[in-house]
C-alpha cells in the first residue's frame, strides 16, 4: 500500500472553482459548528460503494494534485459581498472567518493507493486499485472538504479511467429534463455537486435548467427553486438551497447519545438559526437513526418540529414516507398541508413526477433535490449504453475519538466507522430511541455490542450485511452491504473475512438473477481461499460457480467438486448441509429454488462452524 505525498508539481486543472463551489449545507453547518463546537476534532472517511470501479495510478496522482490545489483557493471580495446579500443568515463573525479560511490539505488529508493484486484488471496496461482517503482536523476547519474532494475524485476518474463518454448534448438533455419536470409541477433544486462527472457537466446542467425555467409558459407551476452549489447559484443568479447533513446528528449522537441526538440536533440548530427570524434553513433530516425513531423522538416535544418548514426524505421508501410524515404531523396537531417534504434520494424525472402525484393526492407540498441523474447522466460513445457514475461517499467517522454511526432507512446507506470497530462509548437505549424497526435490528447490534476479538468482529459484521434483507427480497441491499463489509475487512488486513464477504455478495448476485456478475469475483475469492489454504472457502466458491452453471443448464459442472472438497475436509455437519444442497440442485431449477434457504444459511455459517 503506497502513501502519496502532497505538493508535487502539476499541470492538472482546477477541478474545484472556488471556496463556494460546494453545497450550501456545508457552509451553514460550518457556522453552527464554529458556534457550538469550535474545539472538536473529527475524522472523515471516503468509501467507494462500487468496488468493481477501480482507480489507476495516473488517476490517483491527478486526485492528489487537485486536492493539493484546494490550498490555493480563497473567498474573493465579490463572493463575500454576494454572500452578505444573498445569505442574510450568515453572521458577520462567520463571514470574517470564511474570508480568512484556507484549506490545508497537506496537513489534513491522507490519500493512499491500494494496488489490486490481480493484474488481469489493468486499465490500458496500467495498474489499478482502490483508494483510501481520510480527513483529520478541527471540525470547523475540515467540514468543507467533503463536497470538493468527492467532486475531484469523480472528475479525475472520468478523465483518467473511464474516458468512453462525451459532453455533447448535456445542456440540451438538462433543458428537456427541466422542461418535463416544470410542466409536471415539480419544484426542482439541483443537488449534483458531490457526484458530478465534472465541473463542466454541472455547469452545463445549470445552463439547461435555467434556460428551461426562463422559457416556462404562463400557468406552469413547476420551477427551478435553486441549486445547492453556492458558486453556481451566484453565477446563474438563482437561490442557494440547503440545510443540514447527517453528520450534524451523527456527531451529536456520538457525543451525547443516540437517544438524545434527534432533538438536540434541532435545538442547537435553532440557537444559530432561530425559526422566529426565518425558517428558510429549517428542513429536518429524519433518517440518521431511521425516520420512525425521529418522529417518535420529536413527538415528545411537538412544538419543536412545528416551527420547522418541513422534512427531508433521503433513504428508504419515499412513498411510505409520505404517510409516515402525514401521520406524525397530525399526531402533533400540525396541519401537514402547511409543511413541506423535500425528496433527495436517488431521484430521476420519473420518480419525481410519481412522488409529486402521490403528495398531491394527500395534500402535502413537495420539493425535489435531484443530483446524480442530472450531473452524471452520460452514455458510452462505443455502445450507447448508460455510463455508470461512481457511487462514492465521505462520512464523518469519529469526533474526539468517539465513533459516529448512521443507521438510515436503507441498509445500503448504513455508515459505521469500520465493520469491527464498534461504538462502546455511546450507550444506546434501543426502546428509548424508538429503534424498534425490524429492518435495523441487525444494525443496532453493531451499535450496541462491544467486541472482544476477531470472531466477535466477524459475527457482528455478518449481522450487519443485510441477511435479513435477503429474506424480504431486498437482495441489492444485501449485496452492497456485504461488499462494504468486505472492503472494511480488507482495510483491516483480515483477508479470510474479506474473502468470505466477497463470496456472500456474489451469492446475492446469483439469488438476484445476475449470474454473469458472479463469475469473476467468485474466481477471485476462490483464489484467495486457495492461497490461504482454506479448503472450505474454496469449496464454497466452487459451489457457487456450480450454481451459475446450473442456471445455464450445465447440471454436471461445479457442484460435485465443491461437495467433494468439503467431504475431504472431514466436517460432517457441513457435508450434511452440502449434500442437501447438492441433491436439490441437481433436480434442476425447481430444486434449486427449493434449497435456496439452505444455501443462504450454509454460506453464512460455513466459517462459524
């Protein structure tokens, strides 16, 4: 694993244009942090959720150089004057702080390239691998790194790794999307800074959306409400949009306890941004510890949320959230028609229009923050198929040494500082926090269970991989969670556990009807098990490969060898499970479906025996 040094000479472009080339909520939170927690130290960690998308050394060098250049940017005079006029909620003392603010990447950011051992994955004969990014420092100083660093990583990837795309037609595509949404009555906010393909892409999107907004026919109720990118809001004379991110509640949960975090997050926010002055920055983010827990917590002090303009839905089922929010407001004696739901989770035009219709039917106003589907919607020049964007995040991992957790309404978005580094300093009263949702029971074990060694680490991480989701048909959730657990164990140097979770993630591909996605990774996991002399793991991978052959109609390939390897290992209990699976599998697809439950339990128990 190589560690890169900042400060090398470079001709790479400025991927980030300004201190204001960031999301508004990073600035509003920075002011709140400076007010309440000026001496707290935090750590942020980068995660690539799609680990099949690798980085080259040239790409990582470009990332390093672009991050280094963040140290050169500062708030300009004309930007300061614009902030004073456009954002009256920024207090003079904070604006003075922001005027003097400078990024210090050489001191605050660590970037590492982790080479991929399989040379067959090379891109244009260049070595590939993963990247690790950590940000450390005073919370008030390092809070602004998240958006620009993510934008840098994405743009560098699509300059140096995936070059099969073009900017042609991006402004017109955004224009057509905006036109459709406005005519459908959608109040649209552009939220695409963090995962944009490039600055040029986000700029083109804003051009198209603004043009569509200006050409709206009379009577069209939809419109462009603004953009989260403060720099582009200034450039296009539109409103900067944003409120609070999960890190605010996550950090409070680490310091004061999860059971207090939701209410405390609102109360401390109001001390900086009083609702009696304006509720422009008062859209509550509900899902840090699940939305059901949030609404149960705020029901204890109904007057608190009543003063807020609305709530934001950022994970889980958005249609169910509409009913959940409506019932919560009614239970507090608040008319839901006077509040607003902002939707911001993986939106596209079709989803926005469907949610707008659903909200209209129950009488709740809605707004929509659309990001990646606007600023990273491209096609391959060669095939014409969709060009996949990176799925990356940077989350606060700890504050003053206390680990931070986000549970979310979607297990794909669970954030834990490491799969086997569990919060022991935060005592969670599950019942008191209202966390009685079946979906998060497994994750709560991660929050509340201290670990005593590798076996416990493996067990707790296993429970957090989403095996409960599998029973409910949410196979994609299970797959992504297992991939993240694999990545955490790789970073911790626990190769057997990493290989096991790699295999589990591919089992989810198989169960989800995507056998072609399994082959390469299963062979990789098999090689790892063979290298470590772990016969059971090798057999399990061979068995999964056999399942793929079975799906393809080749019933005589793969399965038998897996069963033989396990029998030779002398483990009678495993052999018995394997015999059941093998016999059912050879009966064909019907038999395969009948034993899938046995298979799932077998995979998850293989290394616990």
